[in-house]
């Protein structure tokens, strides 16, 4: 939802800037496309960071092998 509002706002801002400046399509449209690309790239990076944090958490949560000495083995039996 936030992305849609941002994109609509950027389209409106790009249209206003393009209509004020000479050559509206040459100024407004690329500006909007750059902002949209930046927003999508930022969300992709956040998603990748969440995935990497989850992988790191799972790796750290794995059980570690334990070596039992003779005294431990006697206690376990």
C-alpha cells in the first residue's frame, strides 16, 4: 500500500515538474522512473537482509556435536 501511494505521489510530482519545465516528458518521466527504481531496490535489499538474518539465526541454532569423556559416559548409563 505504501508503495502504491509513493508511486502515485511521484507520478504527480513528476508531472508537475515536467509541466513547469520545458520538455515535460524528458524531465518528469525519467525522474519518476528513477525514484520507483530506488524504492524497489531498497525493498529488495531489506528483504535480502531479512533472509540473511534468518539463515544466520538457523545456522547458529543448530545443535553442536558434544564429545563425552569416560566420566560422562558412566553418568549417562
